C-alpha cells in the first residue's frame, strides 16, 4: 500500500512523522509521503493522481502539482490519513470521492492520537484493516462503523480483500452484506469449470467460522458430480455464460443469494525470492512463511514463486519450492532489464554485479503480469530474512 499522511498543526505534524516511521517498518506498506498544511491543494493533487489514467499525458495535472508531489509521485495512493478534525478532512475530500469501488482508504486521526477513525472505503479500500493496524501502533482507539463489522459479521467484500480476489460486479455487494446481516444463507461456489484448484478452501471455512452465526456456505463444485447449472438452477443462462466463457472472464468463485450474483476471480499472486549463495532449504521456507504471515494469508494462496535466472540453480530455493509444491518461474535478466516499475527499490550491489535493479521485487512483479497491459503492484516489499529476500506482487 502507498500512503499519504496529511497534517495541519504542529502537533499533527509531529504525529505524522512518528506514524511514518512506524509504518515504514511494515513490509506491506510500500511507500509513505507526508504533507503539511495546504490541505485542500494537497488533497486535490493526490486525488488527481489517483484518478489519472496516464500521468505523463495529463499536462494540466502535472502543471498543478506542488514540488513535493511532482518530484516523488508517479503512482497512485492507496491510503490517505488526515491528522486533523474530521470536519476539515470531510470538507476537503467531499468533491473528490466517487464511489466505494474506486475511492482509496481514508482515515482520520486527532492530533493527540487518541482516536483513529475509518471514514471511507472500510472494506474494499482496507480502511478498517489499516485503522486497526494504526491503532495498535499508536495506542489509539480504533473507530469503525461499518454494519457488518460492528455486528461481528464478515462482509463479502472483506473476504475479497483478505484473499485478494477481483469482483466483476461490485455494485451488488450491498445486497450480499445486507443478507449477511440478516443471517440469510449465501452459497459461495468454487467453479468446477476452472482448470486450477483453489487450495485454501479450508482456510476460508475456518475464517468464516471465526464469527458467530456465519451463513456463508462454501461448496466446492469439483467435489460435486453435478455441474453448476444442474445443481443450482437458479443461476440464469447469462450467469452460466459468464462462468463458462473465455478464460479472461472465467471466474474462480460465484456467490449466490436469491437472484443476486457476485463473480470473483483470484488476482495472480506471485512471491519473488532471492538469496545468498548456498542458502538452506529451511531458511527459504522460513522466509516464505514469514512473508505470507505478514499478509495474513495462507501459503496456498500464492499462485507461483519467481526468481531471476541468476538464482535458477540455487539448491535451497529449488528444494523449498519442490517441498511446498508451488509452481516456479524463472525471470530472465533481459526481462528485468527491460522492466520499469516505481515499486522496485533498486539494489546497488545487484545492479553493479548483474546489471539489474534487483531480484525478488522485479521477479514478483514480472511474474504477476498476465499480459502486456497488466499493471502489477507490490503488496509486500523486499524484506531480508536470514539471508533470503522476499517480495510479493499481485496482478491488477
């Protein structure tokens, strides 16, 4: 996640700097920038950054940036934290927010750090999750008001965030969360038509069981003799077409509730790895487990592991991948040399020795690309663990 922290008072600025230092230690926080005063201008610039499809071609936007932003930002912010009165923050963002499916997480804090408040995009933008994280770091009180959370329910969009799924028809989320609140049964179907198998079904079941009165039932159609259309006749012919059509729109999961449907597809998640020479299998496995723990996901959620060709014959990595039974990708040096991405933190040592920016981060990002138009992003930055470096990227 990429974070912008805004403040208006000197006490707020001090808290902003302290929070930045705390968040920088979190491997799931990719980048952080702080802004002080000029709130309306900074907010407008940040939102222009978020909603701009192509910054290089948007001259009006580039001409309007303050020096700090224009020098440091050519990518989108995922999180905006305003250390100020909620009234100031709400009035500042009012003209910029669009919808729950597009807006970033927006969080408010008071300048004394007593409260951390999730304001916008609690689920899809992960504002609730980040609010809890910040509250623990700063010993503040988290304030979360989304109905499913305060009623100890797991919203359908919370599942989407936890397991990094993509929703095809986000506008239908409200109907499902309302049904969850009313404790009505929802079927979550694992698509029989898909060639790959979702290996973390037990983890999903256990996660759902963590809340009382859960009414979401998972049905793995690979274990059923009947096809989707035969077992669930309530699915319309349009639904069946959507499930079965070309691979780019071939869904992994389908949630059903009366006449409502939600179609999910796994984002491609790739773990990039590098290591010192002659690293042991045990150290590699330990590092991989540590990285998925940081993201609070099961290791089975990783679609593949990737490394650069200079590590293609590293025995410890090969043995670890074999034991974990995760598909393995080799990224060529030329692929890395030709790949540019703002998430990559360049390693001078690797660059001097091999002429590439790094190993684990570019390997993860390139591995997560599904086609030439893909815009992958890091969700776990390069972290060194006992001689092994790991990073995780997803398709977008």
